């Protein structure tokens, strides 16, 4: 297929340039309107009206001059041509063809100071010019595009809104070629252009094509051999049946569906939280495809599974719940400060995705105004959005908001869970109450001691001013260790729960790093012959403030040691800092470091005896001397520096528990234990992202999509153009069940067509309607509507059985054509829209990776489950977490986590697309990063190494035999004599080149040379393109 | 309207001709490298529909490329480039008007800036003591004091600043610009982002969204990697020496051409053969471009590479110049998520400013010295500003209603202040510039009409500025 046209869209560019040109011509012609320009609504005039005039009127005038208000200002409405001509109290608003005489001109140009319109900011000169142009051209007002009310009898209904009927089979000349009706529709179109179908593909090509198509993997040499050997009739049908029955089929086609379900394992957008349960939806989809679940049921489950009877299949009893994850998987702005906007944005994402997925309609475009091109009104939008307003998707709309997860368990188990959770909530609230009270008491005491704090603060400031502050002894590299000083390596703790790292953060020196349990603790025993004052210096590295407490013999001597970041976490960022001078007793002393979170990377500390008349003291020591709390003294010092003896008001420390009196501390600890134990005993039920029924409510139409400007209430119903204007309004329940049933009704004009078109697209690389997600006016028209309608109607008649549809397609002669080039046909139909040959296609991102793993023998075929290693709702990415997920798993790519905003780089390179938005038509681009991936990525290097080792291990083969084996495995065909000769020469040449390299490469030269050959094999076009 | 715009994107236009036609001159270095690449460019232009081929602007451009210096977290305008005497006078008093309807956290009374402002240069523009080096460049800068956006959270605000939308996934401005103009050096991607942040939208801040993948930003490292370790994904492997890789690619080319002879003409297959050659060239070009060992000690010093505090960001800025010089269309450097001072404003704004002040001034001086500044647009700023009222004693909250952006080069007015905030710097009030307006203006400076640079996706013609955006003509020289 012609990929470059999509890549570039020169058509779009030319189109926009054309529109601009029209606009320019229009403006230039303003001064003197040529009467010839006053044409009845043409396409260009429609475009001008819809792009420029309707939005302008809607934005600037409708608020006061339309049916949005019960009493239009001045009795004037501007929302139809008739209304403009009728005018208001002041007479007609316009004189078509005569701008100068139009009242509208006087209003918008502020000709009359008393009647300046619109109120507020005046229209821009360009906007006025647009209006002038439009009125001068006779004020054409196209009635067919979205104006209210819907035209009851459009002259010729748009094709997509008329339900499909089984079309008559066309007459064809080459009737014998047609294996089934599908072929006749294709053949008729080809014959009409004087073209003939390409000859059938050979069997090797065919099995390779079908195997990639249905499973996303290459056929094994044995599978190829078996097919070649099967001389009985129906051999290809047997291959197709085998492939459809293999679990890999569901993995391949389920992944296609995940593209339109915008599946991902994380939220993306602003707060990239992990979706720890999303994989259940993914596995459900794979199961549904493998089970050949009727597609109408599949659709209904995703929209309203919770309201359907559960499946009786063993292991599938919760599938109907899991399926509704479809509605919940969207990316959400979880930190939106405005909860109403957040909710409406989430609903919008659901409506927009659902509209495109099932109906191929861009309903989301009607959120702010009537759809500009399709007959979808803003009322239609809010009528549908009301269904999701009445659905519970979210647990809450706070910052950061939580989506709902539903326990997949029996009623009794869920009840038990609910009881534990209520119990926990109660105890947590009791705990916070206690903390609150004790904190208040703490503050009260501190405030009573206000004068003491002021005094102590002055002392601290005096000490600081007198230079009785400390500087690290070993600050300079040239400093020498003073007499009597001792250095203690941080790793030499006697008790502690932190790791000693000597390889990464502590490479070469050894540091403490967090091991998991909090608080981080390390204790040291220090023995002194005499009591005395020692200065404590610390050496550590930390990129942020990881200050910790230091206790000497059970007493806090430093509340915030090591608060200064050093610029990094590695040894080259280590620095010395002075903590303070402390009095150590004779004999054993216990020095303890403690932090509620992770330690900085502590390398060592130094104790230096202090001499001199006045011993420097730290803030903590001053506090201890007079029995004050160091945290509050720090506040007092800060306040004294800012305001002298002025205002001093204590604030509660962030984690005040450690400052509580013994009794309160013990109580808190006991409560923590209880909470912990209830937490442990809580039933651990599997959960799924799922929706449920919310409070039934309608939405009001929101002008410009803004909830601060609500208009009429919109009863919940389906779009008028698809379901008529005489609909009953949904009363009870959200309406999701009604929506699910309506979508899958046989007479729904769009659902079946949109679905079979997707299937066609995934088989052939291009849809019959090329714009798979847009069947509206701006989408493409079907290349072959009888074919589309035949596929859709026969699919529905057949009970929405997808595997039958696959068979219909794969067993057609259309599918089995070769990709042979034909200059004549290429000239007549360069994009192969008519299917004169089978289109050659590049493998998708997943298939590229899976195939490389497959031919190297490394592919792990385990199905299902999660490869995520994150806690619930944890942030997947943060500033320091660049590669949140290990993608080196040899599982099929389908099972690799899809992390929004930090997509796997292989996916980024190979057109996986943005998993934030649905996409039924992945593009295929050819860009240099793909080649770099083949040349340098770890996946390719490790796989090709394994492949080379496998080839070299074949003792029964010589080198030529190994080359032939490589060709069979990768391409499913024998290598030609020339290919074998060239490959042998290449391997030899590379081996020699490696032998000329320095040291270690030399001894692996043979393996490395074979790896080079394997790299070429999997990088070649023949490997990544399917004929 | 420029006739080129209507024509096929792949149309042949000689670079020499473009140079002659262009109203804007080139820096001499860029000029030389351009001529050297001309043959290559011509060959490329002839190739069928190359998405990155050079496209002429819609009308004569003032700048050819952009460097965006992003200070992530929300630098405070009233402590940097927007002095507010009344804020100092009324320190500690309540703000005399309503605070915004939507806020991100509770705030207190007015908090004066702890820093003094000084006048710089002939223009006498006031810059705080946080930015003495940037202040020294005041006569080359345009200060837009009246910026405002719509989102008060980092995630939304970053997406809005980078893509124009805080609600949906949209292409990044770098992608739009590369889509509009192509790229001048096919050995490198057209849009590069150096050490970008992975939070607050992450890759969506440099993704091409629905635009073709060729326009996506290529990250060089990320925020957790120091600038001297930052690399393009898959750019090298340790085991294959260059000459052996050359043998591999020759052999592969031979296989691919043999297959092509069997299949008949196919653009996809042909394009893929070329892509390996391009990748091979890129593999040599990228490390060479990142190798700063050939820079003079004076240049290194200019960017602060001699000081551990400024070394990392200085290296990012220096790389930005090197990329731009070789024809990369859009380069972003990011001072990652550091500017979010809800508390400890005095300490942390000081250390943040220390890290970027000299590198930014170095970049501006270096670009100017090499003649690159006149056709490079430099944009400097954060995703929003901060409140003039205090939070947590010594901090300020997010404030999308007022912040300052610095522009340089690309024919914008210099030594010039545009727009103003209220007496306390809470809201933009005079000549307000929304982020959409900034985007519209950036495209205008690059010779593109933001209303006509569109791409059809899902039934709609999308653009960077959505349905808004006014060109800020007041800053154009």
C-alpha cells in the first residue's frame, strides 16, 4: 500500500492551502463584490459558512440571540437565515447581498455607539470581513449540516446513516475466478476498470501470509513442509482452521482490538499512575477472541456487562464485569483542580472513544457546538453523555483522583472485605484523632514555654553570630586527620536495616542505602576512655533533602542532620558536613541514625575532640539543655531571624508522633499494630477496573462545553440521525444497557459496518472505508459499498461469528492473490484500492519483536497475567525513573506493559501509536530509528546471538547447511545457491575482520560473524514485510 | 501567499536558491555546513514524499529554528523578571482582591521578594539578583511579563505549554514546527529534546500524537541522566566496530536489492533500504555532535562548564547550540522539575537560578557571537508562575494567571518589556499573552500562519493553537 501518502498527507496540506486561498480571495473581493460570486450554497460557500460564520455567530451571538435563551434580546434571533431576515424589534438584521444596508454591520462595526455588539470585546476586523463577505454573497445558510432541528427528509440520505441491506450479486465476466460472493464484488470492481486479479500466490507465500495474519508469528519450517506435502483438496482451509484454533490467534487479534480500546497499563497524562488491574481486560479480550464470543455479545459486555447475565463458562464468571474496563481505561487528568470539569472531561473521553470505536462517528466534536460536518447536534452529545454521567467510573474526583475498582468475588467475600474496610476506616480515624489531640497538647505546651523558646533562640543566634558554628574538619582534600580523631565507616553499624552498597551508589567506597523497611535505622557503639566533647562530621551524597535524626544515648541531638543536598547520589557527589559537637560519656556510647524514609547515601562519619574555652553547641544541644523540643526551637530561631521579638506562632511538625509523651507514643504504636493486623487479615480479593450504575441524571447542554454556561436539559437518548427524532427518553438506570442493545441491533446502520471494516483493515492493511474510525462526512467513502454491506449483513445474519468472517475472507481468491507487480494495473490504480493484487505489508511493532524472538528460539509462549511490578496506584514514571518497566521479558509483546507517556522505545519507533487515543488504522512509516533498532538494540543483539549459537550448535550441518537452515527459519523458503555462496563469503569476511580487532572480540570471532549474518537475516525486507 | 506552500512537499528547491530567496541571512558556520550539504539536500528533495524534506515557510520567516529553554516547576515571576514595589511595601498584608476561583492549595498573605532588582544595560530593564548573567543580556531579550495559561497543575500546564492542550493528547509544538518546515540536516532528527522530564505528561510533551512518527521529538537522555551521559535511543552498540557494521549494512543492502529486483518497484521497500544508510550516518553524526572536546576553553567557560554547579545545564545549552548549528529545527533543553517552591523559596530558587543563569547567558552570547541569534528564536520560561502570596511561610503556590517568558533572536524586539501584571504580580492585566498566543507568535516568526498549519485527524483539521491564538505583533521588531 502507498504508505507515504498517509505519512505526509499532501492532500491535507493542499486542502488547507486551498481553504486559505478561498479565504484570501474572499477578502480581496470584499471591497467590490462581484455579483458572480453570489452563488447559492456551494461546497465552498458551505465551508466558509461552517468554518467561519456559524462558529462566529455561535460564539459571539447565540448566547443572547438564539433558542438557547427563552427571551432573545430585542426579540432578535440569529440562529437561522429566516430569523435573521425576520429580525427583531429593530427590523431585519441583514439585507442579503447588501452589507452596507444591513443592521448587522452597524452593530458589529460600532457605527452607532448605542448599539455596539457584541457586548464586551468587539469583533476583530477579520471577523467583520468574514461577515461582510458572507452577507455580500447573499448570506447562504446551508441547512443540511447540523442545524437544528434535523431535516426530517434530507434529499439524499448520507450513505452511512442508511442501514445496510444484502446487496445483489454483481455480474462478472470471469465468474469461474470467484470462490465466494466476496470475490464477485472485488472482481466486478476490477472488471469495471478493465483490470484482472493477480495470479494466486504460491503455497509458501500463502502459509506465511496467513500465519502472520492470524497469529502474528512466522510459520515454522515444519508447518511449511506439512502444508507443501498436503496434496488433498482443502489443504489451505485446514491451515486456516488450525491457525484460528491456536491460542496465538486471540493474542494477535485481541491486540488489534486493544488498539481501538486505547488499552494501556498506566494513566499517562498529568499523573502517570499505574493501572494495576488493566491486564485483566486485556486477557478478557484475548479470551473472547479465542472463544469466538459472538461480537454483539462482546460489544454489549464492554458497555454494560455488569447489567448482563454472567457467563456460565468456568473461569469466565466475572468476564462481564472485567469487560466494562473498556469504559474506564481512558487517560484522565487526575490532578484537575476543578472536580466538575474533571468529571465532564472523563465522560467526554468515554463518549468520544465509544463513538469512534463502535459507530465510526466523531461525536466528541459536538461537545462545544453542533458538529460542523456531521448531523450530530450538541444536544445529541449531551443526551449520550448523560448516560455516562449516570455511570460510576470514578471513586472520587479529588486531586489526585481514583478510578473505581470492583472486587471479583462472591457476595459473601465482598461483604467481608467491606467490613474490614469499615473497621480500618474507624481505627484510622481514631488514630488521627489521637494524633490531633496530642499535637494540640504539644503546641499548647510549646506556647506556654514561649519565653523559654525566645531565650533559647537568642542563644542559638548568639552562638551562630559568634562563629561558634562548626565547619567540617576534612573539608579540603589536603586536610589531615587531627590527633585523637576517629573515622567510622557507616557500614560498620551494630544494628540497622539498611544495605551496604559497594557496587553502585557506593562504588569503591561503600555507603548505606535503603533496603525497603522504614524507618531507616543504623546504630553504632562507640567506646571512649574519658568523657569529652567531640565534633561529629558526616560524609554523604544525596540529590535531595534526606535529613535524618541523630540520637546520642537515646537523646535527640540533631533533628535534621544532613539536610543539604550534595548534587547527586553517587560517590562523586559526596561531601563532608559538620553536624555538631556533642558530649560523649566515658565507656560505651550509642549513636543512632534514624529517618522515616530513605537515608542519604552515608559514607562515613568523623569524631574530632574539641578544645577551647567555649564549646560550640548546636541548636539541638541548646534545646536539650533547657528541656525544649528541637523542632520548635528551630521554628523560634527562624521566626526570630525574620521578625525579631515579634510574632511567634508554632506550627505542628510534619510527623509529630516522635515528640509525643511516652504514653501517647505507645498508644499510637498499638493502634498502628492493630491497623496493620486488620490490613493483613483483610481478604485479598482480585479486582478489576470496572464501571457500575451511578445516580441516574441528565446533563444540561453546556454552551461552548463550559459548565459555567448551562442551557437546556438533554434527556438521555441516542443520536437523532441514527435513531430518529421520536425517541423515548431513558428514565430508570444509566441507559448503558439500552445503549448496548441499540448498538448491536441488526438495523443499526453503523455498528456492523464499522466492525467488519476494521476486520478487513487488519487483514488487508486498508479498510474498505479507509478512515476506519470516521464514517462521517469528513471520513472516506467506501471504496466498494456493496462489498462492505455484504460483509456486514452476512456477518450479522451469521450470528456475529468472527471466525466465520475470517474464513470467508481467507478462503477467498481475493485474499490468495499474489503481490505480483503489474505495470498496467499500477498505472490505473497505484494505491491498489481495487485489490488487483495482495498488498505487501510491513509487520507491526509487536510482530517484529515477536518474530525475532521466535526465530531465535527465545520466545516464551506463556499466556496472560501481569508483568507489572508496581504497588497499587503507584507512579510509573518520576524524574528519576526513566525505564519504569523491564521490557526484556521473552514473552509475546502483547504482554509487555503499555506505559502511557513513557512508551517502550521499540513501540515508539515502529508506529505503535499513542495508547492514549483509540486508533484502528496504525500508520506504517519508515524512519531511521527503526534501522537503529535493528542495528543496535538489546533485543536484536541478544536474540541474534542466541540464533547464531543455535545454528553453530547444529553438529550435523556444515556452514552451507547452517545458512540454509537460517533461511528456512526466517523466510520459510530454501536459500538459492547464490545466496548461500554470498552468505558464506560474508561470514568469512566478518570473521576475519573480527580477528583483526583487539583482544576479547578475537576469540568470539566466529560466533560474532554468525551473529552478523543473523542480524542481516532479521533486518532484511523479506523478514519484516509479508507478501 | 507563498507559492511554494501550495506545491508538492517533495518539490525540488535548491538550497542556494532558498538562501537567496530568504529574507533572513545565515550565520557563517551554518552557511558553510549548508553548502556542504547541498548536494545531499537536492538528492533528498527529489526522493518521493520525504516527510522530513525541507518545506519553505508560508511567508518570509524571521527565524529558522527554535531553542526552548524550559524551567520545569514554575519559576516565580515576582522574584525574577517582574519587579513589584507594591508587593514589597504591602508585605504581610492580605491581597486586596479576590484570589482565583481554582487554586492548587491554601495560601496566606503577600510575601515580598527576598531579592533585590537591578537595572541592566541600555534598556535599564530590572532583573533580580537571582539572574545577574541573564540580566547582563537584557538588551538582547524581550520580556513578556503578561503570560497566562489555563491550568494550575504541573501536568496540565506542561501539556498546555508543550502541545497547546491540557485536556487531550496533541502534537508537541516541536512536532508541528518540524511538520511545517522539515529539517535541514537529514543525518539528525528534526526535533530534539535534551534530558526531558518524564513526569507531568512525559513523552506526550514531545510526541507527535497523530502527526506522522517522523515528527516526534527524539529524546537525548532524560532528566535522570546527566547531560554528558545522555544519548539517542539505540544510537550505538558496544560490540560491533564501525567497519564491521559497514560490512553488515552492505550485505543487507545487497539482500534487499536482490529482493527488490524480484518484487518490482515498491516505495516501502526502497525507503527502508535508504533508512539503514541514514541510520548509519546518524550513528556517526550524533556522537560527533555531542562531542564537545573541540570547543575552546573560553566557550566552555562561557556556558559554565568549568563550575560543577553549572556544568550539567551548561552542557545541555551547549549541545543545543551545536544541534541548532547543524540544522536541527527545534531543540529543547530542560532544567527538570526543580522550580516548584511551595516552601524554601529563598534557598531553592537561589540554587536553581545559580544552576541556569550562567548557562542561559552563555547560550545567548554564544549564539550572538556566531551570528546564529538573528535567525534562531530562543524561548525561556516555565509552565506557570507563582503567587505573590505566601504558602508555608517561605513559599509560593502555582499561578497560571501571570508569568514571564523571555524571548531572544528571531527578530523580536530587544531590550524590551511587553505586557504587565497587576500591582502585586497576581494576574496579567495589560497586553495579556496566552500560551496559544505565544504559540501563534512562534509559528509566525518561523514564517507560518498558525491557522493554516493544520493536519486532518479523526474528521477534523487540527492545529497547534486549537481555535484560539493571536499573534503578538507588539513584540516583533
